[in-house]
C-alpha cells in the first residue's frame, strides 16, 4: 500500500462545474499538505499549501484537510477549460524525511467548453 | 526571474548507454531536489541537496545512479548504464528553504530503447 492514494480518473466535466478531487494517506505524521497542478509535458506547479487540519481558500480553489480521517480535498469552483491538467496531492512531515514530498499518482481532469 | 532550467528536455538512448541530466536552480535557492516521475505516477524523490551536501539520498539507486552539485548551484544526475526501466521524466526542483515551496523545472524525458 502506497502512503498516498489518489484516484487517477480521468475526470471530465463541463465548463462551470464544481470539481472535487481527493486523496487519502496512511502516515499520521504528515503535517504539510499541498496540491500541485501539472500540465502536459510540464513540471508540477504549486496551487495550494496547508498546514495541519482545516480549510484554505484561494480564488476558485478551496483545499480541505481532515487529519482525523487522513483525507484531503481540493475543490475547484466555476471550472474553466484552462483548468484541464493533472492534479497531484503531496504531503510531508517534519521528521526524518523532512524535505521529502510524498505525491499521489495524480488525477487527470478535462474541462470541456 | 528565471525558473528552474533543465537540459536536455528529451533524450533517447539505447540500453547500457550512459546519460546525464543537468539542472540550474533558481538563484539563491540552497535546496535542490531530483525527482523521478514514471508515466501515470506522481514524482518520487531521488536525492535532496542542501548546498553541496546530499542530505537525503536514500531513494537513489546507487549502483547505477550518481549525482553531484558542485559549488552548491548547478547539479548533474547521471545514469550508467541505463536500463529499459529507467524510461521516465527526471524532474529537478529547488526551494529557498527545506520547508518552503518547491519550484519544478519542466523535466528531462528519458526513453531507453
């Protein structure tokens, strides 16, 4: 079992839809939670960064962390065709593997006009 | 500000041949990472540098992989000899501090025939 599980999709939605992406994890030491967006043949770029549990909102994006359930989510409101990409969750701890990000396998999202 | 620069972007070699990838991090970023991304998977850390020192290389297959970061700036990742299973994207990333945001390059895509 991998430390971070993420449904690879693919997920296809119409423009304007609300998109829900999520990951589960097994390591209770994870404290930092991130969502990266990766366009085809590009490197990942950071979208959202949260520490511990709670919600964080940035424009059309909302990240949620539920440490009790070991479950994180990313919501995209009013989705746009430009949101079409692969979304990777990532997490890390402050222990012996400080600085190492553990990624999910990514969910491929297509938003059609 | 220039981002993380990697070269070559694409490389095709035959098995048992050597290959090297080069990375120039964002100016002033002391922490440099090499990640491996297999098709349809999230990136996995190979090695992390703090300045010139490799502080986390536990995931680097040392029988065939080597890396160096001379003068604490540019870094080179080498594979010798390459195997078919090494076909993947090799991502370089840098951060200002180890707990800070990672900035990824566009990656070097390796195909081993």
